[in-house]
């Protein structure tokens, strides 16, 4: 009976049934794995927070905005680098500059006797006067290289002439040209011999500044054999009149035949300036890829870290911080307010089509064939999926090139920088001293407070900077008297010594007030940090906190990166 039972059971066990059961088991296992994968992915998506754009994992922004060194100003978290910071200065200089031997000499014996002309006004157009002013400038300003001289014009009276020139510091590391214009006080002797009695302060020769409409500055040609290695128009010319008026569409026809891109909404406002530019340049890059005009909002919300109220502040103008003249001449952009005014005027009449995109995952490549007049990307209220820079992530990153070279710093701010450097005769060394909250935090920066004390600074700098030198100190230490012990060895200078360059009597104040529809503009924390940083970078020697003054790491203990 037992054998029969076993035989009966074994007879009912079929090989093909075993295969079916195995397949069912494998199917159930695969389904379980699939469910687990979906669950894990959902959890990751729900908790995902992208990194701040400044520290984005993209190799492009990492290489562009950060450095592998531990330098103070590299990858700075307050002042953003812009396109001109990454142009090698040795690519932008002339083959030769103007030496004093290039200016023709005039001897007293060759001059006619000035019978009764001694008291007549100086003729600033006289070639002899021009040669004298050039020679005097070259002899007086020994730490700059002259590349062009403008023709002298009458100054405030018959004894003065104003003259402009274009120059670069002779040890300049910044890819930019500068323009200065000074007032010269001149006397004339009985034998027509001219003598320069004095040279005014930086930008004192205002009559030599203004250029005529639709004409280029009247700069003299370079002496024979000299030429430009590269077009200087491709670099900032600091000190020239800035034309950053808003571009307009001249006619209904040109507006209706145009193609436009606009980004609307999103969570990018009031973030750091690095975040703002990383997103803005994504939009500008997409517009260039699609061959469309970018409709941009020129109002900026300044993050609270830079405001005196310690609150985010709306209503700041893009042109306060960046060079809009360079942007509008190099790319196709329109102001948002002007655009919507024209759109309302002509959209109904011409039936201009609008293509709406409300998902950042719709790539620029997907929009390449869209023929509608306006493509509008609308961004919602849920961060971080409403950040503009999300458009340029993923597969788009290898297609859209952010046009960093189009964003330069405000030339009005750089004019303040040039003014400070000129008062120091472009012959100074600079030190950046970071203190503030970092110096108080002993857990992350155990040595910073001690290493940046006045006594420690005197000891650290004695082998780095010669005694008696002009030293510009860029610092976040609010009380500059803290550095008084350094005065025994150096002539120290700080940003607030030069407040007259942005106060109510300054060129900067007048121009920004006009730009702001008559409302005075505060020189806010970001502007001040920009100027402080840029003056530091123009020092002949540059001593940085975390490279040169302390062994602590810039971002806290154990975060130092190897120097290259």
C-alpha cells in the first residue's frame, strides 16, 4: 500500500508543471523588485534638494566659478566672477606702449618770440602743448603704460587744458583698459615756452571726457610700428561714458517678425548673485540656441546678506551691478516692460502666436522647430523644480553653452575701483583679512582669530611686503582702527577712505540717480564688496587670508583643497 501510494504521488509529479511554477516564482520576484525600485525612486524624488548653483556638480560651473586653490577670493560666496575675469591679460595688450621717446621734442631755440602773447589764453590745440602734456603725463605717472592720448581741449579757463588717455597698469593682471582725463595748469613764458604747473586729481579734466554723438573718441594714432594685438572694444574700457539705455523695437513690422523667449515666475528671486547669474545665463544661452531675443527683467531682488536693512530688497537695477551696454551690444535682449507694452499694442492686430511651456523638462531641443512669435516658459511655486537653471540640466547641459563672456561687471563700479587705484598711483600692495563670524567660530576656524590679530599681521607681512609701502586692506572687520598697529610700518588704506567716489557729489551718484529715474541709489553691500575685491586684485602683491596668513581652511576645518 505504501509503495502504491508513493508511486501514485510520483506519477502525478510532472516536469512541465515544475517549469510553470518556476516561471511564476521568477515573475513574482521581478514584480517585487520593480515595486521596491519604484518606492525607493519615489522617496529620493520627494526628498531631493539640488545643491546651490555655486557648488553645482556640473564641471562647467565648477571649473568656472571655483578654484582648486584655497585662495580667499576664489570661489567667493559673495562677489561673483564675470566674463572679463577669465580673459588672460597678456592676450589684450598692445605690442608696445607709448614711451616718452616717442613724443617729438621741441627746443627753446626753435620757438618764436611771443610778442605780447604771454597773457593770451593757452591754445590747447597747439601741437607743442599736446607734446608737453604727453611728456608730463608719462613722466608723472610712472606705474602705468599709456596706449592712446586724446587731443587736449580747453579746461576751466585760459590757463588750463584737459586731456584724456587710455592706459593699463604696468603690472596689471586684469583684462581691461582704463581711461583717465586730467586738468593741466599751464604757464607760458615770453619765448613761447610752456610749463606745466600742476596736474589735477583723477577725472578732473571733465571737458576731455565727453564724446560727440555718433563719433568715436578723438584718440591719436599710435606711433609708427605700434598696433593692437586684439581689438580693445572686446574688453571693458573703464572711465568712458556708459550708454546703457534700454533697447527698443523701432517699428511694428520689426516687432511682429521677431522671435522672442521669456522666462516667467520661478523661485530664483532674492537668491545669491551667483544663483541669479547661473539661472539668467541659462535663459540667455537657450535664447541664443533658439536664435531668439531674450526678454529680460532688469529688476533684481538683492539678497539680505548685502542690504543695510538685512532684508531682501526688490527694485534693484541690473545696470547697477553689470555692464548692460556690453550685453545689449553683444546679444539680442529686450527689457520686459518695453516688450509687454509693444506686445499689447500689436498682438491683437497681428495675431501674434504664443507658445507656453510649463515644464522645465521640455528641452530647448524640443523647441527648436517652434515658429510662434513668443515662447514663454512659466515656472511654478515649488522649489527647486521652479529654478530656471533646471532647464539647462541633464542632456541639455552638453547643448546649451552659458555665454559667460557677455556678463561684465558694471563699469561705473569699476570706475570707483580705478579712482582708488589712481589715488594710490597704481603702486600699492593689497591684503585681504577675513574676520567677522569666522574668527569667532573656533570649531571651524581654530586659528583664524589669532592669525589675523594686528600683532600676527605685522609678523606675517614683514617678510611679504616691504616697509613703507602703500597697503590696501580689504576686510570685513567693521572697525578699521583694529589695524592701527600696522601703521608704524605701512601706509594703510581702506574702502571707506574713498567714500567721496560714491557720495552725493560723485559721478557715480549722479549717473545712478539718473538711471534710477531721479531716485538716489545706495551703494549697497554687494557693490561695496565688489569694489573692495576689485581694488585688492589690482595690488602689485596680493596677500590672501587663507593662503598666506593662516593655516585654517576657507570653508572650515578639514576642507582645504590642494593648490595647483
